[in-house]
């Protein structure tokens, strides 16, 4: 048995037999389908018409990186992981568990982002005050399947005998070093961005902070 297989089996054994895998899988598929439909309903008409699509006006972007990464990577991966979870495959628990937490955090962040963007520029086509309560509601809804799945996690005391400590690799392969490099790069970019926002706000005007509790970029800089 490979190291990956051992880790997967250990992870799956941490969840109880009563874990609501099928309801959660159905929830995931519904969100994936609605998300894909929402993006395609804007992309497909834009392909058939000339000129710049309405969803790109005012953004300065040639295409939407959100649509690209969601339709090409995240939504297909999550749909497949939902099938893994339905069958109680080990990596279904890992991918869907992380996805549910990510969706709650992402919905919360979008709600805040839309509120802030609309407050800074009410005429912006990229921000709408209507989306703040909508995504806030999605975050609350997303807490339900996340809690139901993750609450079925068992600690080492009542797990099956085969489930012990997550095994460690005998040696670090090239995949581990690449992941470590990516994490270091993301961390460095985050630190650079936070410091730059504190120092000069990336030269962004302070007018963007009107209708917010902040008078400078020093406080909101580090979380960003």
C-alpha cells in the first residue's frame, strides 16, 4: 500500500459510519450546477455577441479569471469529489470537507467585498449592495452541511482500531517540495501586500474608504 493510500484510508476512518455523505454530496452537486449555470448564462451569450461583454465593463480585464478557474478546475473537481464522497472514498472526505469550509469563508468574503465595493463606488458594475445579504445567507446555509459532515469526525479514542495516527512519509517527494514552495510564495505575497497597504495603500485613493469605518489603509491592510 502506498503512502497516499494509507493516508486516505486513515482519513476516511476518522469519519463515523453515520456521516451524512449522500445528503452532503447532493448539496455539493446542486451548488456546482447552480454555479456553472450562473457563469455559463453570462459567458455563452457573450460568445454569440460582438464587443466587450457586460460583465467585463469597468473591470479592465480581457476575461474573467473567476469564470476560467471555476469552470475549468474547481467546479469539475468538486463534482467528481462529490461522487467520491457518495461512495465514501477517502479523498471525497478530504476534498469536500475543505470545499464546504471554503464556500462558507468565500461567501462571507464576497458579502463583505460587495458591501465595501458598493460603498466605495455605488455606480460600479462589479459591486452590488443586493449581493451582500444574498451571500451572507449563502454563508449561513453552507454552515449546515459543513457542520453535519465535520461533526461526524471521531477522535483517536473512539475511531476504529485500524485508525491511528496519520502516517508520515518516510521521505519527502518532489510533490511535497513543490507544495511547500507554493505555500511560501503565497505567504510572501500576502506579507508584501499587507505591508504595502499599510505603507502607502498601493497608491489607492483614500476616497475609496468613504462610507467605511476606516480613515487610512493601515488597519484594513493586513487582513487584505
